[in-house]
């Protein structure tokens, strides 16, 4: 049986320019499809987010060829401002989206 292969493609994502208040909880999402199922990787200022104390990445497989991933930052700090990238990739290709996040100080 012929099995079609498709490059990774981001089909849905969060707003790609955000401001946040220091101390807020931030949650951004990427949703991708492809064959084989893509892997989603998050980057901050061109550095892969592997482990950072206030950041967490979660991923869910949806059906055979779809995946959803969230990047959660809690609590957000001034250092969490910057450029973020969500990259979906599989052996047939990749797709990526950028988000610019700007920190604001809460009104006291």
C-alpha cells in the first residue's frame, strides 16, 4: 500500500506579537501536521528551550499525523521578553513561526 509522506506544516498557532506583565503566566501554542508526525521544538532568541526554571514545554499527539505543543512561562520575568520560535519538523521538511514578546511592568 502506498503511504503518502508530507512535510511538517504548522496549521494553527497563538498570536505572534504579545506583551505581558512581569509576574504573569504566559501560554503559547503551536499545532502541526505531517507524515510522519512532526516534532515541535521551541526556541528563545535562537537557543533551543531544553530546561529553564520558569519554562515548561508540553506536547500531545493527536491522531496519527498531528501534534499540539504549548510553551508555558510562569512567572514571566523581564528576561522572558524577546523572540521565540516554534518549529515543526519531520524527515520531509519543516515549518516555523516567530513570536515577539515584550515585557511590561505592572502598575503599582
